[in-house]
């Protein structure tokens, strides 16, 4: 299987700044891994507290506010669409509270310990 064909299944509520009830709605969903990503290490910032400007994000990384995450990147827009099929309320939370992330070429990173490669 090519990395670009990977799908992950969320097996536990991911850590993060979204409310627990929202994070729990990811459990059981299959999400396509971003093309050419596979399992990797990413610098991550909180979905609510991350600076919106690229230079602010860079500054946050330089100041050590980013977390090194071993996991999988998924495109945010289709992922929230998949979430919306099973939990419209949780998808609405993402769209209302993080509209800057729910756009093309924006990604959510799921920690490797809450995922497994899906057998699809």
C-alpha cells in the first residue's frame, strides 16, 4: 500500500484543545492520510490558541510553544466532512470555532497512539 493510499481509524479520543465531547466523536472514523504523509513527526500548535498569521506561527515554534507530534496528517476540510456524517454537532463545533483550519490545504494531525492503519 502506498503512503498516499493510507487510511487511519481513530481508536481513542485525540488530545487537543477541542472539548472532550467533540474529540470523542472522532472515535471509530476512518480518515484518509494526507498525500505523501504517512506516519511522521509534525510540529503542532493548539487549534484554538495557534496564531493565525504564518509569521506568528513561526514565532510560536521558535519560542518553543509547538509540540512535536508523532502521528498522521489528514486534510481538515474532508476530515470534518466525514465527522459531520456521524456527528453534525461536532463538525459544527469545528466550523464555528476553527474556520481558519477548515479550508483547503490545512491539516489536522492525529497522534499515532489514537490511530491505527485501517484495513479497508
